[in-house]
C-alpha cells in the first residue's frame, strides 16, 4: 500500500515548513523517477506489458504526479479511511506498480527472507498429509507482493491459500485482474478492514466465533479471539505506516498467526537511539538510529501524505511479537529514506516437542553444561535426544546450587515485565548465546573484528590435543578457523568465547555457510574471500541459520565480498593493517615481483634464495622496524599485541645472549626486530609457503589456493560439517572467559584452549590467578589447558601450578627452529589439572553466585 499524496489533507493555513519540505521531497522523488525512466527506456521498446491495462511509463508518471500533487481529493462520499484511500487510488490504481518500484524498496528482500524461513521449516518439519499452508498479505494492494514471491517459491503449489486483504476497492480490482491473468486460483482477494478479517470465516477446521459449526456467542462481548490462528505467513508491505488504528491491527495479527507462523514487515521509519538503547529484544541496532535532520525531514514529508513514521508503530510491533530477524536500511536512490525489514513470531515461543518454559530451560542448559538438562548431542540417538529435551528432571538434591546463564537471567527479567524474549530465543539454531550488545565492553570494538583468519596452527593443535568424542572444549573464537578444526574431530561440545561480537559474527557466518551452501560457494566466500552473489545468498540461503545480530552485521558489510574493487575478506579487520604494511613495504622497496617469485618457487632452496636476497632486506630493515613495526599502536591494531605481551617480549630480549654479548641493544626496536627475525626466518627456511603454509600465503595474496588452505576449506571438511546436526554441539559466547566459565557447571570441561590470552594479564595483579581458579573449577580432573606465549617461560605458569595444575612445555621456539607453521609464539604449554580447589566462599562475584534449586515456571511470571 502506498502513500496517499500531499494534497489529501485540507490546507487550513499556509505552513512554510511544510511547503519547503514538500518541495524538497518532491524534487528528490522526481529525481528517482527520472532514474527509473532512464532504466525503463533502455529496455526494448516492444517489450510486452504484463497487463494490458497498465499504462506506459510516461502516462504512469503523469498520473502519479497529478494524483499526488494537483488533483483535489474528496472522501468519495465516505468520511472514513476507505473513502480517503479510494479518492487517492481510484484514478491511478493501474499505474501503482510502475511508479512505486523505486520508492518501496526492500519488498523483495522481505519476501526472500520470509520464504527462506518457510523453506527451512518445510525441510526440517514433516507436514501431515492434507495440511494447509496459508499466507495472509495485509494491505496487499495490487497483489505485487504475491506475484513477486514466485521468485522464491512456487506460490500456487507452496501455499494452499493466499489471502490478500486491502481496504481499497480500486487496488483490489487490479489484484483481481493480475491473478486472473496468472491463473492462480489459490489467491483470494478480500476487500475489508484488516481489523475485521477473520481467517476462520474462510477456512474450515479453524476455531473461532465465525467458523463453521461454532456456537453463536450469547453477546458481542462473549466473542474472544483465539491466542493464535492458522496463517503460516502474514506480511505487511508499507501498510503499517498507513493504518491509523495500528494498535488494533497489530493485536489482531496474534489471532491470525499459527503457533509457529512467521510475520514479515517492511516499512518506512525514523527513530532516535534514545528510544531503543536499553532494549534487549530488538534483534540488533546496526543502522537503526536516524539523525535529527533526517528524522525531522522525513516525518514532515510523509505526514503530508498521511504516512506516519512515528517510532511507536514499530515499537508496538516488536513488543507484541518476538523478533526473528531485523534490518535497518536506506533507500539511497531517493534521498536515503530510512526503512526496515522485520521478521517475527509469537512472543511466547512454540515448539512441537517442548513447552515454552522447556525451551528457555534448554537454552540455559546449552550455555552452562547443566547436569539437569543435557543439550542434544550429535552422537546421541534421535530417540535419546527427544527424551532428553522433553524432560526437566533434577538429577541432584533440591538444596544443591543451580547455575544459570545470562540468557536465563535476561529471559526472566523480560517475562516479569511482559516483554518479548531476546531475539536469540527465537532462532532456528541456538548456537549463539544471548549477550547485551550495548555494553561498553562490546561496543569498544566499533563493529569490527580484529582477525579475519586465525593465527594458530590447527595441525599442531590436533596433534597435541587429540580430541575425542567425549571432550567438551572451551576455546577463544578468534576468526573461528580453530573452532571449525576442533569440530572436524567431533567432540561432544565446543564453547567458543570472544568478547568482540564481530569475531563471533564471523564464526556464525562460517557455521551457517557449512549448513546452507555448496562447497563451491563456500570456497568463494572463505577461500577466495569474495563472492559476487553474497548478498543474495545471505538473504535466501544463510538467513535462517544466523542470529539477528549476525545477519544485520553481514547485511551491512556485504560489500566486503561483493565490491569488485575491494580485496575481499582477508583485507578487512584489524589484521588488515599488517597485511597492508607488508604490501606497501614491498612496493616501497620495489620487491613485489620478488614476492610473486617466492610464491611461484618450486623448492625450499629457491624460496630461501629469494627471501634472503630480495625480500628480507626490505621487510626487516631498521627503517621499517623503527618507524612502524615497533610502535605500540601498530602492534596492537595490526597484530593484536597488547602492552603486557609486548613487555614479555622485551623482557626475554633483555635477558637474551645477543644483548649480553653486545650484539643487540635492550630497546623495544631491537626486541621487536629480533622477535620478527626469529619468527620469519625459520618459516621461510622450514616451510614451503605456497604449498603448505596457508597462514603466510593469505597475508601475501589475500586469499587461499586449492593447493594451500586451512583444513576447514577442504571438500572433505565441507562434506562432514554440512551434515545435519554437525554444529549441534557448538555454543558461541560473547563475553569474557571469566564470565562464561563462572556460569558453567563445575567439572564439565575437558579441554580449554586459551591461545595467548594469558599474556594479556598484568603480572602485578591477581587477575590471572582468579581466572585460573575458575578454569580449575570448570575442568574435570585430568582436563587440559593449552596456552601459547610470546615468552619462553611465561610468568603465569607458576600461577597455574599453584592452583592445581602441572605445566608442561610442548613447544619451544629455538634459534632457527619453527614451533609451528605460524611460528609467532616463543612457547606452547599444556597445563593439566591434577587437584581440585576448595569451593568458592558465599557472596563471591556476581558470576560465581548461583540461584536456588527450585523449579522456575518462567511463564507464570
């Protein structure tokens, strides 16, 4: 449904603000129409129109301009909303579709997202024979949406019935002709007020006061609409902003939507971040804030057309339903008009096998390794999984403490205030655990990941850890490559932890891509780092497998993969600074051709010769070391080296033989230079980069090759991880390690991979010791902690040994030797738990406190 037009309201007095707003908006709109005109003019002049009654482009534009800006409007004898609509649409209904394509952006995206969700459900749920799939398009106008849906599903076959509900007889008449031409008998046109539409009036087998066989209510006040209805899909395309009494319409949708149905909305909006900053149920806030000037202008302009952009419409929609996916976008073709796409479901989550409270309890168990309710396991039989999911038994005494996740705490808080659950509870997969994206500890990263690829050698990790089917792994996410390597070894569960939300968005994207894409598409995205159709794949294939926040992030950053002038995924993130520094340095010293020759070298001997004669003198020159690499800002932003880790490098260098005999100075520049030499020289000497070192290959080329790539990019890995349930054991936590392990059941983790995170701690505080104590409590006896360090013997190994661990160095970077193919760290350690620590005292930190053991009926709140 489109806007009514600027002159539908009587001009009581001249309003200068409204006048200039209208003039400016009209110019912007006409500019867009001219753009559309050029586009249409470039098509073949003899192209057959779909509808013989549809006017040509010039006629349509003239009709639109006359109807919007010049034609005086009455109420057609009806002083109501239908009269106002008909006065505006009657003369231009046949031109509606031609003139709105550029204005009403996002309709195809909303339909594609809805279709993707429905197809996912159709694939995962077996429908009973004879069951019906129903779609209700509220404010459907000319039926454009319904025909456009045929790009994504076969509408006559996929839907048993489609109801188009609209209040304008003129638009409904166009819709009747459209579907008569198409021959779609399953589409029914209902010219009616959406508030009065009852699905049970048209469908047999649905309960309701108007359904066949139902008893007549004693009075009007006895009529109660059901809690839910039978529509599998309800859509509203640019109609919510035009409905005056939107509260009652939104309320009525709850009784139309089936228990597991989907609601899709696309519409204009404006909103300030002050309205939504502290909400945790909106599904993400990327791009939602609209600046003051844009808010003022667009509200004034659309108010003239009786199109209401006040935030309350969207807010009430999000309050009445749970958010599945949402996106905040701009129509750049017409002055960056803000619009949003939103997919939702019933506020109370429904499941064919679980009660709503069981869903919340199960998600809580997924995050905490709760012994009360074991999460579904890919190694368990389907029968066992159903039994485990359906039962909320208590395996220990009622008096025992109960560990609750932050997701559970948030759910209780929202339900007690009659608010929807956070969007994570409405996802198809529960890989991603709830987090508050507005906390400063998350916003400090400015929606940017540091690592586009992981700097840990997965081959060495596999040899050290030898994960088994009963292992429960806790690891830092980074770029997710290591997490996928662990998944290939089929442990029982993997808890991926990262404080940076964007790092976890990247892991989510990889897991979703395994689940939904072919190996060819997967390789283009993560092997080459670019895919020209990434945005389409994101919407039509990946969206059902992503959390709303991750979907928002990748929709906003889809240009990373699609921009033909960009270098792709591996030239993004904080690590891009190091890669670009290498590229610029090689250009400055005119050795780019030498880099190409090194990558084309057939033998190690040839590779070494090129390195020592052409590349090393430039990359390891004192100029580069002093002016760039040794600066603290570069080390942090490009390489992720914090100041405490830098201090460890300097300390080791200060006690090195080179300093003692006078071959080097005890300065930061010398420390970094020697660290680089000890890192890079052995890599070139011992590993053939183009054949078996993907970590340095991607730095030099911006991508991987079919010959040289991480294990997760192989066809064999894709075959394994694309199987149904391959990621059922994955839990993605966006938080500090301390916070996650403090809320996990004691003695449940068998392996903790902390990478170099212990290097970040200040040795003058007890922060490292406190984390080690929490790790001890989370680990089973015999559990192992894998750490890497920039120091040969890091100070915190003694802290591990004081707290129930035995430390063993399993890798040591000697002079001229490689610790692994990355060779970035000086040592690698495995600390094995041999003793339990005493239990924490009551009244500890918030993360250590546990709530009482009584069963909680969350929906009774």
